[in-house]
């Protein structure tokens, strides 16, 4: 029994709720993470992410779309405001723009890097533009020097969509450190498989405090005069944060494994007529590719691309057609969006295939996948010119 003090109060703290971990499970977590990380896993995960990606502050939430929705809500970007974004995003994070009832203006991409074209984006900026959402597509960093200058010149909020680019580098900086705010995603097919969550990173304390108050949970001290906020309660559970902390330790080995797989892919695919090599801009230091993308030549149609994917899947290789641009989703088509709004993105997406690319693979498997791909591509018309 618990003892009581002279006023009859129970001396032992009795929490409102507590996870149902066994003593053995608790001991295993403590041994793996340390006592402090086990007891405050969310705070520990956030501090480690901020350190790793070179930011002052990090905030974790369940998904990237929720992260962008929270950011836009905190900044009161919504109906009547415009957001410029690329139509290509693996996570379709830009759908949060529609959730906030803001106007999405898709801008076309660079044909080589798949990233948003700064000149085309600049022409889209108008008096109602509040936010530039710039993605490091497939892991390749965007032209951040030009986008940061554009953001300053036009007084827009610059959000880095780094959901596909863990540890890519450009201009001596790591992705996750660009713009006013960065949004990262963790989980498959990144090296830390399965522990899916997102992080909002910034160097501005005022924004971080605002995001925390809106996320919910522990109250934060906001500047006097800040209007009351209605918390969204989009917290990451302590259990998921503990898994996230454990998975961070797998990142170095996972990155090395992916590098070996990439080397095998490139060696096996090199000089195969009709396939464009992976492109890396001269201004980019390193690309940690999110997926191994096969970009077919111009004589391949969307039907032949789909036939190749079907052949690979039939052989037990889970290849995927590159997702259709966001503005061609039925929801956007029903609201006036149409084909032709981003012709380069549309054209490239129709002739791109993502092949399996994760640390559980081996270099031998990558070579076998390429051989099967070549066979399927030849059957539907390989030998076409690239461009």
C-alpha cells in the first residue's frame, strides 16, 4: 500500500494514465535508448532531429500532410490565399492546401531534376501568394539559392518539402535546412523502415512556439497578445517516438546499403538505349535518391510504360508507375484543374517507373530487376531515342 502524509495525501505520484509496458519491455527500451530518452521520447526525438539536420527547432507530428496543414493553420493561410507548388510529390503533401481552402497554383518543373523551376514559379506569384512549397523531388535538392532569393524578394513564406530527401546536400547544406520551414518524412522506403512520422523544422523560435501550441499537448508560452488557439491534438505517441529514436541508429548502415544498391542499378542499366540516366545538377553535392527512377524515352507511351510495370509485377517485382501529377487527381479535375497546366511534369510522369530501392535488398537483386526490366522494355519497344 502507498503511504500517506500527515494531510492524508498519497506520497507516490499516481498518473492519469500510463502505457501498459511490462517491466521487461521497459528495461529493454531503457537499455537501448537510455533513461532520459525513454521517459521523454518525443522531446528527445525532436532535439536529435534538430541537431542532425542543422536546425534550431524540430516538432514531430504523425504525417507530412498534417504537418503542412498545421503550418498553414498557424500562419493563417487559407481561403483567399494562394500557394505555389510542384504538381509532383510522392506524399501528395500539397493536398493540405485544399484542406485549408487555399488556392493551389501548380507550377511546372525542370525536365532534368524533376524539381520546381524557379523562373516558372516566379511568374506564378501574384498579390495573393502567401507560400512557396518547394520539393526536393526524388531526393534531388531544388535550386535553393534562387528560391530563397525569390522568397525574400516577393515576401512569401518558403516551405521546403524535404519528405523525399533525407541527407541530400546542396551548397554545403543538408536538405531539411532550407527555407523558413522544412517538412521531413520518415519511414519506408527511407532507411529507417516502418516508423512513419513527420517533422517540422525551423530556426525561428516564434514559429516553433506557435506550431507547438497549435499541435497541442504541453502548453507553450506564446508572446502576449497572441489570439487564443484551438489545439489540433496531432501528437506523436511516445511509443512511436521511441521507435523513431531506435530507427535513427539504423540510418548510417541503411544509407551505405542504399549506395551499394544504387551502384548496382546504375552499372546494370548504363548504356541501355531508351532510358535516361539519373541526373544530378552541378550545383548539388550529394543526392540520397528516394527511389530508383527509370525514365523512359520519348517513343514510349503511357500504355507501354504500364505494360512494363505489369510485366515486372507479374514476375514478383513490385515496380510502380510514377504517380500522376497532383492536379490530375479527380478531386482537382472536378474543380477546374486540367491536363496541360504543367506539361513537362505530365509528360515525365507518364514515362517514369519507380523500381524497388530499399536496404532490405541486395546488389544482386538490383541486377536481376534490371535484367527483367530490359526484357520487358525490349518487348514493348526499347531502342527509342531518349529525347
